[in-house]
């Protein structure tokens, strides 16, 4: 890997992420690179879950809506907590950083941000859950990765993909 100056880390709300965060901060520090973190909130997952619960007759509409609202609140709380920790650790390591919560899994938005901000390295943390990635979400990670023109590393639920 050549000199890296701008790293983007994409985190998904439904995936384990601690190892990818550690790795990103270490890589940014070692390369004196900036770190741009996008935390993607998958609003479609709580919506799908609450719909399944309602339509199978398990719970009524009001309960289904309450489940969706509670799950979304938890996703946003988790995002804020994770981003606060990343900011703290970046400051301690004198890493220039930017963080953002992105709604509805917009990899298209992230792709534009990579282009607009001259990102030269990407670390993406996704989920191994095939049902979520193939049935619930509106995009395929492979399509996003195939369009990239920069090097990247892929983590699945916090574990680095080898090979």
C-alpha cells in the first residue's frame, strides 16, 4: 500500500465494528492521514421487522410502530456513542477526523463523498447476515465495491476479510 492521506471508514448499524474501528484509527495514525467516518443507519431493518411482527398477527399496529421507533432510537444512540468514542480516540492520536450519521444506507452518498473529498483508501464494515444484505437492503455491497477506483479493505462484522 502506498502513502494514504484520506481514509473513509463506513460502518453499518447492524454490524459488529470494534476491530474495523481500531484498524482504521491505527492506519490513519501510522500514515498521518485524515479519517472520515460514515455511520450508516439502516432504517429499513426496524421497519421490516415491525412489519413482519404486525402482519403475522403477533402484535397490533401500534406495538409494531413502537418496536420500529424503539429500534431506530437504539440505532441512533449506538451511532452517537460509537462516533463519540472515535472522536475521542482520534483527538488522543492527533488524527484529523470527520464523522457523520447517514440515513437509509446510502452507499451512493458515500460513493459521492469518496469522489468529492479525494478519499484514497476505504475501510468498510458490513454484515455477514445474508438475509439482511440480500433481502432487506436495497443494494448489494459487491456492486458498490466493483465501482470503486481506490483500494479498500473489507470487514464482516468486525473481522477482516482475507483473500
